[in-house]
C-alpha cells in the first residue's frame, strides 16, 4: 500500500480518528478481534494476576484480562479520546495516559504485559521493549501481537496474473524499514512503521525476553466472509503472535 512520510506538523491522527477505531474494531464489531485475537489473548492470559495493556485504546483487551480474573489491570495509551471512552466503558481496569517508552510504573510490577497491534505505530521499538522488560517481574510474560511483518509488508497483496495465468501473494520490500501514512478507509490516514521480524526478535533478546511461543494463525472465518477476494488469501496469515518470558 502506498503512503506518504509521517510529518510531525500534522494533527495527531489517533486523536482525530479514535472514533473510526472504536466503531470498527471494538465492542464485537471486528471478526478478527472476536474470533482470533481475543481468544488467543485469553489463552495466554490464563493465571495472570497483574496485567499491563500497552496501547490499550478503548480498553477491550484490558477488560478481557479483568474478566478472566486478574487482580489488577492497567492500560496505557497516549490518546485522550481513547482513554475517555475506556473509562466510560469501565469493566475493571485503570487507565493512564502514557507512551510505550515511558511507562509510569515501578520495576517488576506486572506478571503479564501485552501489546496488541501497537508496535507497528511505535517509533522506538527497542526503547519500548526495554520498558516492557523493566516492568515485568522475573518469569513474567510478554504477549506480543503484530500485523505479520512479512506477509503484511506494505505493497503486499493478492495478485491474479491473467498473463501468466497464475495467482500468488506478492511480498513488498520486506527488509526496508518504512514509515508511511496509510489510508485505511476513505479519508482516514493512520501511521504505520514496517520493520523486519528480526528487529523485534533481537530487541526482545537484548532485553532478556525469551520467545517461548509463536503463532501465525490463518484468517478467521468471519474475516474471510467479508469479501470474495479475502477467501483467495485464506492461507496467508495477517497476524503474528509471540509469547516471550523474562529470564531474570
């Protein structure tokens, strides 16, 4: 997907388009969250006591952690419009306005930290992952959800080649780190930062976080049913999930 460079002088797109996210991806509206992301999060949140949700948005994953019985759930997000709605929707978590590279918590506060489709929008992933490790207790786990860095690279997509009579999934410039403003819906522009998977895995390793589980689930049935062309890409994962554990 084509995009333009992110400009610091532009208004904050997350504040501008918070309603777009809340209406389209929360409160049961999105099949990928309902059928895939939330069930996967629930599986790996089992037994969690103190949970931090980074980039919580309006709090749907934080509320899930609270429903599962975590004793303390906190969500942080830099966007006021999201936090206001999170507070209105309640459900148990507490919220604070903060970015991922400056978490307002003491060392070793949480036994689970999660970030769901957030690091694609963070400018300093190394600093953010170092903060995850800082606030995790030894043996704690980090639940890391990403748009698949390889198969969802900008410029990727399903190709129906009528000349060669072939169908295939084209991969964009995977090794090139790239910051763009993507038009995700008419007149809705959101910043995305593409990085190779190695950048994230090496940052996890440098922070003392050991990857213990990786999932590349197929798109769920509810998503594939949204459009005929989606069914053509049923074997191409959109989501990557990593579970990492703090060594010490």
